[in-house]
C-alpha cells in the first residue's frame, strides 16, 4: 500500500503543479486510507510526508488531520521569533 500511495503522491502532485489543475481522482486513495483508519478507531491522521498536505486537506475529511509541513513551519516560526512577554 505504501508504494501505491507514494506513486499517487508523485504522479498526482506533479500533474497538478505542472498543469495548475486540482489533483486527480487518485487522491481518493489517501482518503480511503484515512477512512479505514477512522473505522479502526483512529482519532486523527498524521500527514507524515510534507507533500501530502498539498493533495489532501481538512475540508476533504471529517477526520482531524495533522499536517507535518504546517507543524514544522509553526515550530520554525516559534523557534526564530522572540517570545512575546506575557
């Protein structure tokens, strides 16, 4: 399954970025995995590959998503900017 998801990521992301079109129907593969995880009791899904968030967003599923690219970006901003006195 991991190989199929990586293939979807590579092909669909490349096509959507080069053609400036929305990602193809293969995104359903990611949503299917998320749905299966929810069915098995998962309370959230981690988008562990930073590019997955470019294909799948919170508006695509009721399952809470944790986008690793966003988490990394927020951490970087937090680490670089001085803390505001509270």
